[in-house]
C-alpha cells in the first residue's frame, strides 16, 4: 500500500540580502556593527522598488548597511499583517516600523548617524 506524500509546508518567504558596500576609508565601521534593515515588499510593486532604491542611495562607505527584502506574498501571515502597507521598512523587528509606502529619509539618516 502506497502512502501519499506529506502535504507541502507553507512557502518560505523570498529573502534577498544586499551586502553592504565595502569602504576602504580609515575609520569605517567594522562589519559586526553594520546597520541592518528589513524591507517587507512584493514583486511588481513600484513603491517597493522606489523605497529599496532610495534606501540604498543613502548608503556610504562610512555608513554601510545591509537590506533584507522579504516578499510578503510568499507567506499568508505576512500578507495578513502587511498586505496594504507594503513597502514596510524596519531597522529592528522588535521596534515599530520606520516607515511604509515611502522612505522616511530623516529617520533613516538619524539611525545611520548613531
């Protein structure tokens, strides 16, 4: 008697980590202290692309950071939480969001200046 394969688990979110630009200037931050952002996004979302590009434009050799892009459509729990808000940007997932829809440049610059 053959058994049916186990039901496929829920799809895993698509994650893209953009490495920080490497600076060669003296005094640049060590890799262990890189700022990390999480961007909840979706495919074919022009606001998501705009926020991602605007965020990366703020990166400098002196203040490198990483960006993790998570596709909300790959996880129903994320769709339920962020569906109409994407893009949503976090610097710390234990803290409130930094912004949604459009990048809050002042908030990001404040974080990067710390």
